[in-house]
C-alpha cells in the first residue's frame, strides 16, 4: 500500500518514523511547505519519496491514503481535496473545529466509500485499554462518580486552535471510549491571556446520567507539566499519570460509603499498580487505519463507511 504524508514537522516526523516501520506500507510520498524538512527523509529509507507539491500526492492514483499532519486551519481544505481524489484520509486532530465542515467531509467520505480516520493517539495506548478493562470489572471501580483530568504544560502556544482543541479533546474522546455516555449538559470557560492567541486556559464541566460527572482542566501557561487523570467510583479509584515512563496506572481500594460520616479516615489506603507492556501508540493507530482500509476495500456492498472515531462527535 502506498501512502502520502502532507506535513513533516513537529508531529509529522513521528508519523513518518512509524510509517517507515509498517510492513503494510510500500512507498511513502512526503510533502512539506518547507522542502528542507521533507527532502532529508529520502536518505533515511528507500520507502520515502519527497515531492514538491501536495497536488502531486492527491493526483497520484497509486497512492491509497493521505495523512494530513498540517496546521488545523488547513485540515478541512486538504481533507476535502483528498476525498475528492478518492483517497482514504488520516487527519491529525482536530479534523476541523467546525461541525458543518465535519459533516460535509463525512458525507463526502460516505459518497466515495472512503475512510476518514481521526488521529486520537491516547485511544491507542495500552493505558486507556487497561482503564477500559478495569472499569468493566466492577470490583475495581463500582459505579463511576467522577472523571477528573488535568493537562497542563508551558506551550506549545498555537494560533490555529485554542487549548481546548489541543488538549481537552483527548479527554472528551477518552470519556466516550471508556463510558460510552452522552452528556446531559456541558459548561466551559476559557481565558485569552495574550493578544493574538486563542484561549490558553480552559476548564470544562460535563454532567451525565446516573450521577456521573467529568471535570477537565487544560492549560498552556503552567511551568510544570501534568498529564494526570483520576476516575472515582463507589468502590475504588483509578489514577493515571501519563508523565510517568512506566507503570502509569494505580488502582486505589477506597470504597466510598453512601453515608460519608461513616468513613474511617485512619484506615490504610490499599493500592496496586497495573503493569503493562510498552507499545507505540502511533504505530497502533496506523495499524488500525490500515486494517480499516483493507476491510473497506475488500467489501463490494454498500455498507456505511467506517469513519475512525468520528461517530462520537457526529451531529445527532
């Protein structure tokens, strides 16, 4: 299978590295507006061919899919052009911050029987898969009460999207993946701390059925980096610290009684680590994308096209 990659910068280089190591990929056509960035990749692998313009990738009928790893404001235009040229597309998040543009892309993908794959790396990590498994085992969590997340660091400051689209979107997809719930209400507020930039701080509160709530804080201004999530249930809690290099998840056996006045605060807090085998999340999502394409291309029926993880943000 031949692929095209448009954008070889900060995140594109990670996609290129993993694409080189993917056995399903034969040739990788790369374009970046800065030729000095894309050209050297030809010296790394025989798979790589650097091209001067993205139109070359779109017009080449030997290319099956296009990876769009460019600034967010370019995603919609490039994605639409790729779909119009009958390419499956893998798009860095957000595909587009505009819901009407997203609906148009989904309709076009369905019309042309093509895959849209939204790149949400965390959903392909062993940690999120382990959280999903632990939540299903009611012995660990019981009834879920609260999902609380903090994603903070200094920069990278962006003008194309705000901190919500950069960081909070991870938690929205993780919550959808773990619990499959639709929110009853959402409230969000953000702060524009610097002229010429979008919001650099944002907090989101989400209310769901059955007493479950979510709190998400994202921040580009923090001098310290945090990537921690706590999921609290009636029988225990799960703590996920993505800043750790390994053993990122801890299970706490802190059952919360219905009558809070009966809590014994002096009892020892039991906890255990979840040990996981390391895998490359980017490689996992590229593998998933390739499998979807193979499954789509071998079908002769008119079944609806799979669109990666887009179903959770489709308008209802």
